[in-house]
C-alpha cells in the first residue's frame, strides 16, 4: 500500500497535463482490480460535457454517451454534491425512490455488473471535482477506499497546481518537516509535542503551514507528497 502511494506521488509530481494525472490515478486503481476510471471537473458541470471530462480511458465514447444526458441530473453527481466522503456506486442505488431504469440511462452498457468507488472533492463549499473507479471484482476494502480517496484528492491538488503554477511554492522549514515525519509514523499531536518539546497547538500550526505550502488539504496528502519528493 505504501509503495502504491509512493509511486502515485512520484507520477503526480511529474504530471504535466490532466491526461498525465488520469494515467497516474488509473495506474494506482488498476492494482486493486479496477478496470476503468473517470475524472470530471465539476466546476464546469453545466458546460458542454467534453469540457468537463478531466480523464477517461474511452473519452470519445464517454463524450458521445453523455452528450445527450444532462450531467447535472446524473445520480452520482447529485449524490457527490451532497457529501465530501467517498462512497460506493451501489450506495446510490440504495437511496429511496431510486430508479433502475434511470440509473442505466446514465451509464454506458459496459458498466453493467461493475461496482466501484466514487470520490467527491469539495472546494469553496461546492463540488469541484470527482473521480470514479470501477471493475467487475475490485478490492473495496476500507484501506483501498482510503487510498483511492487520498489519490483522488492528490490528483485534484495537482490539477489545481497545473492551472495555477504559483500554488504550493515555498520549501518546508525544518520544524514543519519534522512534524510531518512524526505524523507519518502515526504519532498524535500530543506525542509529537512531547518529542519536539512544543505544544500540540504549535504542532498543528506547523502541520497546517506544511499543508498550505504543499498545496494540499489533508495530512495524508501532505505525507504522500513528501514521500514522493524524498
């Protein structure tokens, strides 16, 4: 699992396009039985579909299929807009008043029999990006769901950096690096404070600064990015 995360961060660090990001995410997902993956820029959700697709293995097929389907009415988009936590495709099908016919009206036929993970990424109080990875028999264990969630957030961070190259500038201070290293070892803020002889509040301050400099939003993403740079 750690090796998959290390490889992903290395690939994302060298990514120069949305296609590169998609390749990195799909490469990670394929290790766990996912055979297809999609990524969308949800901020363009009401624009022409082709402009919203960040990556897709069969982009032309997806564009043609969704050209006649309002993306804003897609069941996964509606659910993703209301939560910032990853969920399974099958979770949406359990919602009250779910329509099987409506569900398949929004999916190409090759999705039949597939199960998968959807990872919504919210920014500024709204759905900004989401990814979906599916397969006939993927590994849906909590650790894989957590990994793909981390991967998708890291992909979004890299996408934003490509859109705004100035984001994430500035090296970490020695103390910020020390705090992240101890977080990576599973230490709590209190334990880190004891080791470094600083308060837990100061630990949180340094970790927060590190996340801001790295252009990420979670500690897991910060650790992953540091591993990739190491």
